[in-house]
C-alpha cells in the first residue's frame, strides 16, 4: 500500500444528474480542479465506467498520478464490495462490480478503490475541512428532493448507538402524522407555496423572487421554524456539537436558517450552513480514503479509534 503522506487521491461524487471528480490532498484535504459531466446518454455500465475514467483522467492531470480512488454514491449500495443495488436510479449498475471495473481502468488493485454513502461523505467533508471541523459529535442534513443525514463521533461515521436512528437516516422517522421527509423537502416547499397562492413554483424560483414575493418569504420562514423544532426534537438524545445543513435547499439558507435558529432557543448544539457546499462529498471521499489507508498501514498493535 502506498504511503498516504502528501498524496492526492482521486475522488468522485455521483449525483442524480451528473458526476463530479477531483483530486484531494492528504493532510488539509484541499481539492484540485473539479471536473464534472452528465450521466451518459447510453444507459450501460460500460458507458458509466467510461465517464468515470474520462473525468478521473482529467482530474488527475495536475497530480500526475493517484494511489487510488474513493467514490461517494447514493444507496442502496454495497460499499464494501463496490456493487450497486439501486433499481430506481442508475438501474444499469444493478449488481455490477463497479469496484473491479474502476480498478481495471486505472491499473489499481481492487483494495485501492473505495466507496461510501453520499451523505456520510458530505459529513466527513465538513468534519475534515468545513463547518464541523474540530467537533467531537456532528450531524449533517442535506435538504433537497429528500432529506439525507449522517452522524459522526470523533471523526468517524456512526450508524447506530445512543440517539442514532437505524442506519443514521432520519427521513423516514415518524413525525407529526407522517414522516420527516414529508415536511422537509423541495416538494414540501412547493406544496406550501401552492397552498398559500394557488400557484406552482419551483424552489429556485421562489428563492430568487423572495425579495419581492411576500408569500415566498413566508414559506421559507415557516419552513425554517418547523425545521428548528424538528432538529431540536430529533437530535436531542444524540446531543451533537453541531448540525450542518447542506443540499440544494441550503443555497437559500439566508431565507430560512435564521428562523430555524430562533426556534431552537435552548438547544445545546449549533446550527450552521455547510462551508463546503457541493464540494463537501468530494472532500469527504478524500477524508475516508486517507483514513482507511492510514489504518491499513498502521502496525497491528497500533492505536485504533472507536466510534460509539
């Protein structure tokens, strides 16, 4: 195994419509030039691997080479094996050994290619070089078409333990007659606006028009108040030091986050907007790769970190 010191690893973030790639430097987790491309028009596993190879080769030019790669992927996905079990999106990857395919394209051993959940990558990015840096207990929520979440203790992702819901996911927790995601997503914002005005608006338009659209301002303010109440309740037992808000809706954080913070009066954790934004999963993929590499290089009787 290569030494992780002063290296740049190749990192990917597989999103719903595009894939981003960059190199991430050991130590400070700084990203090189970020490149991205849309999902291939040809819906085959080979076309997808071609895309990853092309983006990776472009991203790694400035570093000359990379000792491996880490890919932030949505689930369901077998992150240890590098095999997708998604059927509702990227169905052409279902059951495909992406780990072996990517390793073959770059001439790596399979153990040099790693995967992690995209929400976990987002949080590790914020812990490694963003809004949660230095925090012993941290949570991220990503607000978009749904609500993603991840929990970390001492820089390690945890999916169980005191105050951690199954798998670290809050989207399906029972909440006010439904589930959390019913009220905290793009569709919830659009529904709220339609109920107030009888008109359909996408979230981006609502945010752009908020300066002169009283209804849009009211929708975001109400969203923030409800978000604050939910976070205070759902995360009370885990007792994080910080909750970081990311995702597409967070680009309009100035419209709702102050109201969430007001509603959370008395909560013992800070509520902050993501410092890294769309680059957080890329940074987090680098954090995860170097942590795994350092663990693999440590002597058998060396110290280990334990999550809760």
